[in-house]
């Protein structure tokens, strides 16, 4: 059962018996320190599981992790955990080196390239100051056009071949048929860019800061976008071209939000939630991903068991391997995979010939 952050209780802390236990964590009264320890320990155990999964010899090798940073609550909490782990390992001479590289992908395509006076650069400077044990790096989304695993020759149309990568990418995204297609493509590009960087840097794993709530939302989004067959690869921890892990996968979004409130130095880094995010907008400007995200944010409190069970259920799904990877999402598709998922919808002669290599979900993203 989920916590009910901020609800005062009269009972002592269930963990340390401190009489001052103003918070409720998984139905138990909890003090401030135990709440913070709970969140950090949950993430720390996932890092421990990752270390065991990636150990290649009896003598532990340096742990080189690349993590994504969106400046949101979850990725900020993950960065704090990585900073603490790096500090701990550096204080122990017998411990293998712990080398986290945290990367922010700037998705603002209104400026051409990595200008040094952008909001992202200024905010990243604050993160560097707050987390001295972590290395930070900035990368612009336009670098996605150089991802080795994506076949841009089949994805870009003639009109997308502008003189600058940023302009080309913006034209490509603008050409997509709906807000849902653009949101889906943007998420795929960020993920693929981080994965490509992790492979290029010979990292041990890619870490993504999704909470339980975010993973549940992503599960339903992938199904709605026609890419349900990728769920075991997109949601679960484990190898996909390299190890991809979600250290906060066992922590609900509301728990992360309260955790940030209890650590003022973290709360100051994360902008306050935009009040307009819950306002009614035109459906044509609202992606399926956003609709599902809002749904899970709303049900997390009273129905947290449903949110948790969505993620746990995906953990029981097998990862079927395919012969060739989709040039957009990278998932393996066997000879009959596309027809099996698309059914009669897959036989559309109007689709460009270069899209025949795309999986059914990515064809929907490209063509609507």
C-alpha cells in the first residue's frame, strides 16, 4: 500500500520508535530520518543488484554507470543516491571504483546546438555544485542524428535534410502526425541517445530514474502506441544491448516528492510542479502518454496497489528475441512479428517502402 505523505500520526515511528512520526509510509507512522533512509536504501539495493548482475570476475571491476537526468524529481533523487554511493566507495580503499556519469539531454530545439547560456546549462551548474562526487555532461538532442543504431536514411524524408542537425531534427518531429507521435518519438530519441553514449563510453550500465508510477505509465503508453511487445525490454531491469536499470523502480512518485521535501537541498533544485499541468487543454495537443501519466498520478494515492501490480506483472513477462532490430526503437522483430502485431493494419501499401523495416508501433508513430 502506498504512503500518505504529510499525514500526521500519534503513534511512534514504526522503525526507530521516535515519538515524532508525522509521516505515513506504506501504512506505518514514520519519522523524517527513517523516511529518507527508506527511499535511499531502496535505490541502494537496486544498485547492489546491478553490481552483482554486471560482475564479470571474482575481483570486482570499476563500476562505470551512465545515468539520465531530466531535472525532474525522480532523476534528481537518483542523482543524490549516486552521489552518496560514489562518496562511500571513495572512502573505502578496498572498494572498487564507483564512477557515475550523469547526462542531461537538452530537448529544446529552439536553439541550434549547445549554447552555453541556456537554462539547461545554468541548472546543470547547480547540480555540479550540489553533487561533487558525480561527473555531469550536457548533450543536445540534435546529437541523436548521429546514433549509430538508428537508420536515419529510412526515417528522414527529403524535406528533413536541412543544413543544421537541429533544424533537421525539428523538421522531422514537426512532420509527425500528432502530439502522441511526437511525444513517443522524443522519448525514444532520448533513450536511444543515452544508450548510444553508454555503449560508446564502455559503461557497465545505463540508469534511468523512473519511479514505480512512471514505469506503470510507460507500460500502458507502450501498449496504447502499438508497441506492447517491447514492454519486457522497456520496463524491466536487465540486458538490452547493455544493462539498463531503474534504481527507483520500487518507489512511488508521491514518496519521491515527499523525500525531496524532506531534503531541502534537493527540493531547491527541482522546480515546483506547474499548476497548469492539471488544467484542461485541447485533446489534439495532449498525447496519449500525458493522458496516462495524469491518470496514474491521480490514482496513485487511493489505488497504489494497482500501480505497483502493473509494474510487478511486467516483471513476469519473457523477453522474446528477434532476428533484426527495428531501426527506430531497436527492438528485435522476427519474420512474422510485424504481421502478428499489426494484423490487417500491417498491409498498407500507402506507407513509404523504407518503413517496411519498422515495427508496427513505430510505423504508427511515423504515419499515425
